[in-house]
C-alpha cells in the first residue's frame, strides 16, 4: 500500500492526522493555524452545506450576509460576550501597504492607521444585532429568521485540522422574536435539526441536552448542544443552539412596538455548526484502512475498477464499466471509473478504501466471461461476486443499509463505552480509558470545576432524555435529581 | 406608493441606490465600505451561485477552500501583482485584545504583535500557487481545475453598494496546466461560460473580448472579459478570465516533470465574477418602478395578491390562490401569496413591482364569479384578464418569453447606443452622452492614456468578433486593423 495510515490503537492523534492528509481532505497552509480544504474534503463539506441549507429553509429560514469585520467597540457592548470572544482574535489596524524604503518588498504604511481597529468576526452576534436594530420597529417585523454561511476567525494557540483551526467555515443562524417562548421554541427546534442531520446524514448518534452555566456560549441564557462520541471515547460537541434572551437586544437597544403599542426588547437565538463536523465524521466511522463515509455524504458512492492485463482487455472491461456507471447515475448514485494505467489495482483498492468510498466494484476477465462482478462494502470490508445483471439495483438497496449499519456500529460503540458511575474514585480511574459517564452532580459550578481540574473531564450536557432519578452527587454527596453526561472532550 | 424611487432621468446614481435599498437587496453596514446583503438580495446571489457552480462543474472544475489571510511577503513575490493589489488592503497586525487599563472596553494588546503581518486576501493567486507547489510534481498531477467561493477585501476609498465595496463575495477559479495552449484554451472556455451565464440567465447581452495591456489584471499575460452596457450608457466589466502564463509558477517555483522527464514551469489561469453582477443585473433591466428580474434568477417568480373586502371573501379567494400556488409549484415555478392585512392591494402591487417579480396575479370577487384572474407582466407592465383554468400552463410559457424579451430590450438598447466614430473631435463630444464607441486605435498605451485623460473613457475591450477592417487611429491617424470598444465605465 502506497499510503500507510498509523493505527489508531498505536497513536490516535497521528491516525487522525494521517486520515485527513492522506485521504486528501485538508492540509495545513502557509498561514499558521489556517487550513486548505482540498477538493475531496470540500466535496463532503458541500454535501453537508446543501443538506443543512435545505433543512434550514424547510424550517422557514433565509440566508443573508453580514460583514467580515466588526468594529472593536461592538465587542464590548455585551459584557459576557467580550470576555468570551474579544481576546484571541485577528485585529486589522491598517488599510495600506507601501514600498519598503529599502526597496525590498512592502511594509505597513504608518499613515494608514485605522481610527478604530476592526476585528475579523469570531462570531457575528454584535454586528448582526447592530443591523437588526434598523430592521425591527414593530411586531410585524418579527420574527427574523436569518442564517449566514461564512468564515470566522478565532486565534487558536494549538490547532488541529478541522477540529480547531484559526479560520474555519460555518453557518450561524441569528433569529429575533417577539416573545421569550417563541425564542426558546426556536432554540429547541434548531438543536433538533442538528440532531436529525447528525443521525440521518452523518450516521452519528448524538446526545441532545443543555450545557451547564459554565459551558454556555458567552452571552447566552441557555446553550443546547449535540454531543457525539469519538473512537477514542472522547466527546465532540458537534453543534450548539443558544437562547440569548434579551441580552443582545439590550446591548444594541433593539426594541419593538407590540400589538398593544408597548415598547419591548426583542428575544434572540443563535445556532451554528462548522467544519468541525468533518472531524466528527472522520473520528466516528474511520478504521485503520482509512475513512468510512456515510453514503449520503460521500462525494463518490461507487468506485469501479478494471482488472486487466492488455489494452484490448481494458477496452472491453471499460465499456462494461461505463454501462454500469450510466445505470448507477440514472438511479442518482454517483460513480467513478478508476482506469489509471500507472498504478496497480491493489494500489487503487487501498486508495479508495482510504478515501472511504462506500462501495467498490471490480471487474476482471473471468468476470467478463461469467457475466459477474465483485462488489465490496467499505463498512464491513465484505466482498462477494454477483451477476452483473441487476447490480445497480443491488447497490441502490445496499447504500441505505450501509448508512444504517455505520450508525448502528457507532451507537453500539457509544453504548458499550457509556458507564453509570456513582463513586468519584471509580470515575477518576475509569475516565482515563475514555467514554461517557452518567453521574449525579450537585448542580454547582464549584463541583464542576473541581471535576475538571482533577480529571480533565467536563459535563458535556444535561441530556433532555435523562430520566428523573433521585441520587447524590458523586463528589459532594449533595442531592441530585438526574444524571449528567461527563467526558473528556475535543 | 409607500416607497418612491427617484427617476433615473433625474438622478441616475440616486435611482440605483434607491433600488438597492428600497427593494431590500442590500444596505451599508456599520463598517465603512462593507455591505449587508439582505435576504432578498442574497436569494438572487444564491441563484447566481448555484447556476455558475453547475456550469463550472460541467466544465470539469471542483471547489476547494484556501485561507483568508495571505502573509505579507507572498504579495511581493510577483512584481506586477504587488503593484496592483498590495496597496489598499486590510492589514492584520495583532492577534489579541486586552481589557483597557482605564477599565473602558478593550484595546489592542501590544504584546500580541504578529511577526509578519497578514493581509486579508484581495485575490488568492499567491496563497494558491504557494499551495499548488506541493500538489504538483509531475504531468500526471495536471491539470488542476479548482474554484473557490469566498469573500475578498480591497480597501476602497469610494464605495457603492454591489458595484464597489470593501468586502465582496466572489468566486475565483485557479487552474494549472502542462502547456501554454491548454491554459489559453481554459482562459477562453471560462470567459465563454461567463458569456453564456450573462446572456441566458441574467438576460444581459455582453461583448466578449480581450483587455488592452494597461487594463490587464496585475500579473496576467492576457485578460479576457465580458462587458455590459448599463442604462446610462456606461460599461460594466462583469467577469474576467486571465491567462497568467508562467508568472505565478515562476514566482512560487512550481515546476513539473514532463512525460519526457524534463522540468518545466506550470501554466496558469484565473477567472472570477463577484457580487458586482448584482449591480449589472439592476442597472440593465430596471425602470422607474423598480427592479425587473429575469425569471431564471427571481427568488419569487409569481406573486399572488387577493383583492378583497371582508374576511369571508378573503378566505374564499385565499383558497383559490393556494390551489393556484400549488399548481405553479408543481411546475417548478416559485410563487408567494401576499395576504398581509395591514396594507392595501395598491401598496402590494407597487412593492412587488419594486422588487421586480416577473408575474403578478390578482384575484378579486368579480374574478371569483367569472372564474377569471388578472395577470400582469413586470417587464412590459401589460395586464390582461384570463380564465383561471390553464393559468399555470400560461405562466409556464410566459416566463421564458419574459426572459427573452428583457434580453432583447437590453440588446436593442445597446445597439441603439453603440456608435461607429472615426473623428476624435466627434468622439469627445458624443462620449458625454454615454454609449459604446467602435473606433480605430493605434495600439499604443500612450494614445489610450491620452483618451482616458481627455475623456474619462477607456478601451473596454478588443472584441473577439470585431471584423478585420483597415483604418486609422482616430487620435493619431496611425494604421489600425480593427475597431475597439470605448466607453466610460463603472
């Protein structure tokens, strides 16, 4: 095999990095912390985008676009928000370069200093609520249900491709409502849209719940989230939906006239997912042979490989594969023939396995004689030889099975690695091996902080579906009404 | 009418601005020179994007994503490029803010100064060719046919919504080829993709040709373009495709091994269109009542308005309209019912006219009795009453007619305002009234510069389809082989 992937048992971090690089998803750029998303990786992101965009529109949202830059003073308007976001960011201070006096290259023109610095948006609540101020006068202007697809920048010290990069791509929804109840309903609606997307498209089971106060978005009253378990038992927060109350409306003085003519502050939500989802996708399904892509998000769903000796043999085989490709495409299944002549078929097998293509077809001279074809599933690595006739229909049935199977595998894995623990001592030992822990917690930030300091684990969420169960906090012994999910996280 | 639009005869610039603002396309933001693209404007841009994206993919291109930031030193690598782009730009110098010592807000942390400043990309040739260096080793790695959809920043002193903004959205294609001929072919292919898009989707006739040396992209060997005529007779460059030769390959040392094993520099192209196209769309078709959108790009193709007195009447009419809406949507035609109860139907008529919706249906009590409906075309402002039965089919036929009609109107306008002139004196007088001028030019930058200085007109392009015609330069009398297009431009 040309490109060897480090096994995840041996070095998990290296395994992840190998997958991203060797499957041609992304790479580091010349700019520290910023990545280049390569065509194969971007094709997956495009499918994520298109699907989510449709889900957003089906729930009544529209897209818009707000500026990349935020005046520095805007960030200070909302007290908690500035603490969370105004620290590590890209600051634009000048608007011109000039030829260097020494004749070598260009330097910043000191005369072109901006009166007020601009921040490259780390998130857009402030600039958007400053805009909404002019859009909202009366209850008739509400709700506003906007989303934007954009790039954002958070200056990260330690970066990892897709998981934590200085620049990343995302969508951010920003909605404005007349009532508290409507905004809360929207916050819930969107976290469930994310849940649906994770389960049905990404084949990733997620736990839906609320963050504790200390894990909330800076400026939110409540943060809902979806949490997924990665192959190393760590959690990855895959999407968040925030109920912002009237915090941003007050910070930017956005009031509306009610039907009855009173002036009230507007209620807000925001919600987002990012290219981080690519990291979740990789770390949920992949194995030591490479990626395993869910059929619904795979840029290529079927790879067709000719096995041949001479050129004449190839011509016949290629013709047969081309016909198959046409049949697949007529059914809306994407297919590609790999007829490169400079690599062997074993190399091709390994390469498309590495790239996670769900179904592989291989056609050789004996198959041509027997009118058969070899079909291999990426998820189970099973191979079988089937008649050529009806193979497109077979694949049409197989793809949803693969989609479900990898979901089930991920769910089984999560269940196997989810533990109910009541003793803090036991927790401290077992957290070393990863996994989700369902534990009682006394609801205080102090206990949460103590757990984090002593174990590096955090409360990932208070799950919506956690049953009421009287118990005692595993740390302090104080009463608790339900279990929360604890894990180490990305 | 609630929102009056300044007439374009009276004040063209104000007319344009009124349309953008009052039709809810975009507005200025709190950040100087940056716009907010509002949902209605963004919906048009999404259709532009989706169509172009398909045209790019149909011609073999894939999408990728490259960093927002460019290290300052990269811009200096290509000598002409730095002159064109490294001057007015957004410069990131720091990566952290801190609480102000006086306790008021945040200030730039002087300790967080970057070693090398980063420039917010004004265009991405440099960062992309620095990346391609690692992607290209042999002829087997070529061609690379990448496009990216992105935001870019050019610090503009005077800005106008869509036409010239500090931040704008665009796509930039960047391709790498083994031979000069192939790169030239790609450059031509893409300018023709833009031509096709302008004509068939935007209903904008364009002149396709090559720029003169002084109007070329900074770093290009040849720049091809499409030029459109706006309602005031000025030209708007609507898309460009550049043959970059080996300039960027040499600047970033990108060589490949040929089949024969020689090392050669790679050949490059780049091509782009931006949100500027929105300006072209507005200024080609609109009138004093507002926008006139080509059906293929209209977010709402049919608006349905109930004319009613009481609530009971409304219920019946709404039911009928809903059925019609379903029929239209079943045919893939977008439709919206405007049943607001706080504005009169006259207001609604004016508002949807302003927003350029191609077809309006109005249904009142008499129509209900007669089973008729009033249909109005936005392009001709013609109204007629037709039977309700078959109206969806009628609209299905009508939309392509409107699409063609506004193209023809724009073409007629351009032809009426295109003049063959051989005397420089005559040119100097007539250019004051706008229009395209087909003139002989001696091919020198000096003459071009003189014309520009004396008349503010530039050579828009040397059209591909200009017939060979021996003549004499209108300024110097020197020989010329074909006429070029001169105009004042946006």
